[in-house]
C-alpha cells in the first residue's frame, strides 16, 4: 500500500520544517425527513463557510448534496476532505451552518484510502 501524501509545514517554534501526513476522510450526512426548508434557508451561510476551510486545516476535495432517487430532492451531504487528523474533520463538521441548524439526522466520518481517480 502506498504511504499517505506528505506535505511540508512550518513548526510553531524555530521555523524548522516538519512533515505532516495528510489523510482523506469522507463525511456522509443524512438530513432529517423535514429538513429541506431549513437546508434552503441556510444554504448561503453553508456555501460561505465552505469557501474557506483553512482555519480547520481541512481542504475540500469534492462535496455536494446527496439526492433522492428522483435525482433532485436533496436528502443529505457528502464531502471528501483532506485533513491532518479526524479531530480536524470533526471540528470542521460541527461548525458547518447545516450542522449548527440541526439539518442532519446522522453524520458518519470515515477515513478513506484513494485507490483510483
């Protein structure tokens, strides 16, 4: 199995370069049954939040709404993110306006190893 990607970063003291592994995580969040109106009311705040995730040390690889089989009705959210650890992903997820508004009935965060793509 290939190692995790490594990126250089500055240590907090002394300016020495340290190497930190960047991991991939999937966030799979399902909405409450009647959450669509609340989701739409918080959409602009959610998009603004996602525009800069650097304070969490998280980078979004891809994200978007999960939809029902009709291909249109939003029923949740999916994120693939890069982060140094699970704690960073959990902090990022807790601060999302959708989470704060209580839209999601369940959230699963899982580490992910990319094999293709």
